[in-house]
C-alpha cells in the first residue's frame, strides 16, 4: 500500500508541474502548494475515483474571444470620408484584428450609399477583393453585432449571389442564429430579409423566420416589434399571428409612429385583427397623442382599408384632419376621401373642405385624384355647397381626358356623375357607343361584373332621366339579367318581408318576388293595385320593366304598380338614416320607371314583433304610397 501511495503522489507532482504557468522556475514550496491543491481537488472530485488516464486535467478552462481594445485604426475607420482612405488601411502597416476587415466593409457600404455609381468599380478593385478574403478568413472570430451588419453591407454592395465570401457570411449567420440576441434577429429582418428573398437565400430566410417566431416572447419594445412586423410579417402567417399577440401586450407603449406602422402593416396584408384594432382604437381615443398630418392620413387609410368602424376614432380623425386640409396635396385629399367613403362616414365640414380644396387647386389638380374625390362623393351621395362650381370644374377637367382613362374607370366616373345627377349627354354617348361597351360585356370576372352592372345603371339613367337623349343605348341582349344577379342568398329581412307579403296578398299569383329589371336593379316584390285598391295578378298585364318586356293586357285606368324595396343596415351611411348614393340612384330609377316605391328600412322592420304587426305595417305603407301619389 505504501508503494501505491508513493506512485500516486509522483503522478500528482508531475501533473502539478505541467499545469504550472510559464515564467520563472517554480520553487519547491510553490510546487508543493500546487501538488497539494491538485491532490485536494482530485480527492474532492467524484471523477477522481473513476478509472482513467491520470494525466487528463480535472477541469477545462473556458475559452472565449475577448473584444480587443480600441486602437488607432478604429478611429481611422470611423472618420474615413472616402473609400480610398479605407482601402489604404490594408497596406498602411496597421495591425488589424479579426473585426477590422468587417468594420471596413461596413463603413464602405455606408459611404457608397450616397454614390451608388461607384459600387461596380469598387467591387473590381484588387484591394477590395483582398479585404473580402481577409474578412472571410477571420469570419468565425467576428462578433455577433458586427456579423449581422457585415451581411447587410455585403447585400448593399450588391455582391453577386455566387460570391464565395457572401455565401460564407450567410452560412456563418445561419450557424449562429440560435445564439444571436433577438435584437440581432430583428436587425436581420429589418435590413436583410428583402435581400434574402430577392437573392434566393431561402434556407437562411426560413431559419430566420423560424427563430423570430419561436422567440417572439423576447420582444421587449415597440420599435423591435414594428420592425419585424413590417419587414417579415407578410412572409409567415404564424409569425404574424404571434406578433399580433405581442402587439396587444405592448399597445399601451406605442407612440403615434408605432401605431401608424402597425396599422399600415395590417392594412398591407389585409389582416382585420379585431382585438388589436380595438386596442389601438382605445389608446387613440384615451391618450392625447400628437398626430401629425402624415400620421392622420395613414391612419385614415388603414381604417378604411380594413373597413373597421370605431365612432370615436373616426370623429377624432375627421376633426384633426380638418385644419390640415389646405396643406394637403390633391392625392392625400383623394386618399382621405376614399377612405372615409369606404367607411361610409360622412363628416360634412370635412367633405366641404375637400370640395373647397379641389376648387382652390383647379389649375393644377390631375385627373386621378379628381376622379377619386368624385367617386367618394358619389358613394356617400354628397353634394357640396358650391355644387355648380365644383361640377363645372369636373366636366372641364375630365371632358377632354375621359376618353384617355381606363375603360373601367370611365364607367366608374360616369356612374358617379349619374348618382349625383350631373351626367351630360356627350358623356353618356361616349360610354354607351357599341365600340366602347363591346369590350366590357364579355368580362366574367368579379370586377367585370361590377363594371357591367354600372353600365346598366348608366343606360337606365340615359333612358329614364334624360328624355332628350337620342342614343346610342345598350342592345336588348345585354339587358337580360345575368344568373349572378339572382343567385344571391336571401337575408333574414328579405325572407320575412316575402313571407309577410304572401300572407297579406292571400295568393301567390297576386305578386312577384325578387323581380330583376332591365335597369340593373332587383325589386324585392312587385304588386298591382286597381283604382279601388284591390290586388291584381301582375302576370296578366304588360311589364315594360322586365328584360325582355313581357306582353299582356294594358293596365286598367287608375291602376298602380308598386315596388317594394328593403333597405338593410349596410345600405345606409354610418350613424345615419341617409341612403348611400348607389341606393338613392336605385330608388330614383324605380320611381322614374312608373312605380310607386314602398320603402322597408331595417330599423322600422326590427320593431315589428308579430305577424299581425308586420301585415298592418305593410298595409299602412301601401296606403301612404298611394296617398302621396294622389297628392301630387
């Protein structure tokens, strides 16, 4: 046993001598202390009882690369104002550490932002290639923050996608993604995600999106959240969902710019996240945030694009926009007007200011913003106080430019003029001539169907509201209702109205339901009354409003043709009982076609609870329509 103890002490003394630091010769006392320390650590460690080579060290030192101290070359890199100064550092006898080559490339990309024409000659420079090679050889020792900036700089310098150095940096970034802090991931998303998508770096981009999604809980500030949402939210559905959840947590910290960017990101992706929109609306209303002109315009656009109505927010946006209207551009006025029109929000002082702005910019306003303002006015059925001056300007500006517009836009503009009762004969002729409408009648797309429907309304306006108009008109074959006009699913109000009418008429032959007309409108019901107020069977009599017109007996003297039109909640302006322009036009056309209109608004129908009340309500409506006609 004594021999074994001596042997073990000899091994420990040999190990202590090997681990002693380089320097002056170690004395006996120092060596003994090292031996005692090694012996104690060996005895305390559980691994000392495990068989194995005694020469193996008990502990491994932690290996890391400390950031080097600041040198003179660092200041030269920061203060450089020309690429030549940076390239000259390679042969200037300076001692460059592992980050210097990367820092030089980063500074080069910054300097060339102002002179993009110098990028191509620089990439061909031998010193630049030497710099790339040096950075590539030391890439594993470059610090995280410098590495992500280096990748951004190489993208900005427009290196070819096949560049070995670029691929090396991308691969190094990909290997380190899990170790990068979230702010570095957000920096990559903000500055390099678009370049990755353009250059085909799909694997790196996919890994970046995965890390952003998995570590979304690490986001601590609104700026990082907004940067990731705007740059990469559209690339990953699941990431965008996580970012929306995080936005709910940080909404209280958002300033006006963050709110604007979040709403624009949602609008760009058409993501109607109701909880997030409600939270943003709450903070907009409750906090006295200073909203600049640009922020107001963008917020209005986002709310309109997402069709999100919040009364208090829209009131504030309209009130805050009003004093800025004189300083807005024509495009901004058109953008705001269009957004409020989508929201069905009519603020009279604001829209009067829009009209006044158009009149004040009469000489410089272009056709596109003028068309958008006109369409917004028509949707809300808004006529400015200076109506004559405004529409004179519209006819003057668009008269010579209307033929040069896109055919669908021409139809939209003329339809808006028909809604506002401002269409002129020459404008009707330009759209209704065969060589123009022939290109629109065969379009089966949803947009084409909408344009065709408006063309029917224009044709009806020419026939019913312009008795002096001589033609041309749409051919009879184009007036036949398309199946899409009849395949719409019935609403609860429509079904209840038809059921109540059938009970009132007593027989299905005494009325027509869901009647498509040649004017582009569908009547909810059609009823004939004789002079004594008795119901007549409509199928026995001539019906000129159908397509094609049905033949039959002429109406008896004193007979009345009644059209029932229901008005649902979406048919009205927001917070109002005023119909939107489209439905005002429908009512005018039905009246001009010889009908007595029986209006059934939703807010009156909802108050009726029993079938008896509904029948009595319809009888009262019929009596009032007939009495008003007799009073005329």
